């Protein structure tokens, strides 16, 4: 055990002697969370809207005001010709266009059906989908208000049309803020990047500097060298988790509803997987640049894309969905979002924990076997 502690002390001394690496280890996670916490935002507000009002009546102006009053849309400009809409959307000055035909007010008063046109920029599919959904809701509310006004005008105030009024309740994220969903995912991504990258780079750096051979000839066993190498990065990973939790709670006001101790336990299980992947990368890489490229392109990118971090797994092609079961981040995202937002614990998450233990055991076994062969 003393041998392992000496190796851990050596690794910590190396970190202290490299202030840039030490700063990256502690400062980078906080900066990444601050940047990604704001950038990874799927909420839509003040969507730029160009209006082509061919009627220019009181009713048409009232209809347009329904779009701007909730704050979902912001009028970027008015045009007199429908052909002028292209310039707004092509140059990105507007994400949606609203076209009101001539005779809008007259048709409403006569009780005739009026068609209005909504044009969305499909190159921004998320904003377009949400914008069109809001537009449909606003039109439905306006249609109901016009119908009730007409009934009152005809003396049938007591004969309101039958309707169903939904009472919607959203659990765990009542405001539907995408940041509450994305920030826990960013925690998982940061933990994976920091532990995997630094583990692979630290081992390869020893090999490049020629100090690995010096460690091999010392009277220590391979498992002691491996544990001594991985332990400091395990500790740094947990420190990064604590920093990220503080920023999430104090800056983004997203407290952990569940147990922090349970979250740290699952973080430790996830670290075993990412540390094993980092050690595995070090066995197939000869330079630090090669280790970085291997980690990013062959492990990190597929794991982020296929884990459900940004895209729901249910929406992926059927042929890709079985592959996601091999991604440790898939299970950890369920854990971290469940503890953050739902306040659930081990009772509900033991399946994910078992999967992380199984994957971690396989990954570490393969990595340690290859590493021992390289030492030999």
C-alpha cells in the first residue's frame, strides 16, 4: 500500500509542477459548464417574425399583436409584398413569416373561414417546430375569441360552444427550462472528458519522457502502478463534480433534489468506466497527440451522440439503438438527471448502477490486461 501511496504522491507532485494542467483540471470544468449551460439552450423566445399584412385593418393588427404579446415572437419588420419575405428569411433576419390576406376583417365579420399563412425557416428545425406550435396555439385561441364575440353579438351569450379545457401539470421541471435538462448532462460530459483525457495523456506522457521504463525497473507490481496512476485522476474527477454542483446550484439555481452522496457514488462508478477507457487509449497510442485524437474521435464523439445527451435514443434508427447499450454515458445520464431533477435514489437507479459496474469491470479488465502486456 505504501508503494501505491508513493506513486499517487508522485502524480500529484507532477500536477503541481505543471500549473497549466492543474488550472485546466480545476478551472476548465467550471468554464465549460458556464459556457455550455447558456449555449446548450433549446428554449425559444423573441423569435424574429416578419409580417406581411395585406389587409391593414384593425382586426389584422389585433391578430398580429397576439403573436408579440407573450414574448415568444418579436416583429423584425413589415413588408407589403409577399415576395419580400424571402430576403428576411434568406439573410437570417427572420425565422418565421406571417401573411394575412386582403379581406381578413371583412371575412371575419361575415363569419367566413379565413386562411392565414405561416412560413418557417426549416434550416433551424428546432426553432421552426416550436415557433409553428406556438403559432397554431395562438391562432386557436384567437379563433375561439372571435367565435365567442360573434355569439355575443348575435344575442347568444349564454350559448357558448362546448369545449374541453386541459389542465396540464408538468412534474420535475414545471417551467420546462431546457437548461435544467442540459446542465446535468454537461456534468456527465465534463466528467468523461476530464478523466478519460488526462488518464490517457498522463500515461503516454510518461512513455514519451522515458520515465515509464524507470518505473518498470523499480520493485513494484503492475497493479500498484495502475492504481497509483488512476487514483489521483479519480480524486480530481470528484473534485470537478463538486465544483460543477456548486456552480449549478449557485449560478444556474439548479439544486440537486436527491442525495449528493448517492450522486457521488454513481460518479465514482462512471469514473471507473472513463478511466478504463483512458487507460485503454494509452495502450494504443504512442504520442499525446495521437491519444487526444483517439479519445475525441473514436470514443467521446460517439458517446455524446449515442448516449441521449442531445438526441433522444427513441428517435434514433433502430439499427443504432442496440449500440447505445455499450455507452456508459447512457446510463449515467439517466442517473444524474434523475437525481438532479426527480430526487430519486438507489432504489430506482440500481439497474443503471449495475450496468455501469458491468461495463466498468469489462473495460478495466481489457485496459489493465493490455497495459500489463505493454509493461512486459
